[in-house]
């Protein structure tokens, strides 16, 4: 059953909408949009024709400035952020698998990590609920520990990862197989790691990351339920 939950959460993550809808201003090279989602400076995006661009500037929910990569085409009215990199497991197992998955950090961020062990509640046959599970999920992206102050971490990484977390919540709420989410906890990390007694800072994963933790109770109805 635990494997089934991780599979279902993975399916929900896969449904996150990575598109940003807007219009392109060729004079300013700004892609104007009222919802820039979790876009970040330095990240690559693609358009519907699979042309690639680098984000060189961003004004949240106003515009992103784009620089074409290897071409001179103007983007269509939709651009796509990279799909989040999904992984699940314990801290030790996740660090090992994630470190081996890809050497290029840009290709495995942003990261959505479902932490195991997973707490599960089962219900009897008279209940409309199939299961209820307390989940801990981390939404993380690379950060610059050498140049960023705490406020920089929050503005440039933590806030975009909170936006990515919001998109995941939207997917759950749009799925009638799951109970509407009434409350959840978000914990922010200017730097994602553990501070030791001697003041030294140790990363949980082998990279410099920032982001948020989502603590949520995911409740799924039985498939024959008409709720």
C-alpha cells in the first residue's frame, strides 16, 4: 500500500502545469504574464516549438525576460518551465539515488521529494475513504550560499518553491478522487540542511538547496464513491 501511495503522489506531481501563458514583446524581449509561477533567473524554458530560452530577468507575475539559446526565434504565447525532478525515499536512500541520477544540477532541479517513512490510515468497508496518509514533501531548488543573504534565499528560491508547492496543491484539489484540502503546513528553508552543535552546516542532500517543506494529509476516496 505504501508503494501505491508513492505511485499516486508521483502521478499528481506529473500533472503539475508547467506552462506560462502570456505575450512576447520583441522590443524588450519580455514575456509578459500575470502568473510567472516558479520561474527563476538562470533557468531555461521552452516554447511550443521546442525553442529554448534562458530567463535573464524576472518581475514576479509581471514578466520574464528571455534570451534565445542557439536561435533567433520569438517565443509563442506559451512557454514551459522544466518538469520538476521527482524522487521518493529516506534521507540516505534519496541522497544516494539523487546524486547518481544526473551530474548536472540544473537537470535535476527543481526537486520534489516525498520523504519516507509514510504514515498511513486504513478504513473499513463501510467508509467512503480508502486511505488517509500524512505526507512530508520537499520542494527544493539550487541556491547560492556564497553570494546570497537570507533575504536573497527567500526571494530567489524559497518563494518560487512555495509557488511550485501551490501548484501541487491545485492538482490535488482539482482531482475528485481526493478530499478537498482544508489545511496544510509549509515550512521554509533558507538553506536546506542541518546545523550541528559546533555551528557547522551540513546539507541533507549533496547540493546547496533552498525551498519549502509541505506537511499534508492526503485523503483518497474509494473508487466507487460518488462524493
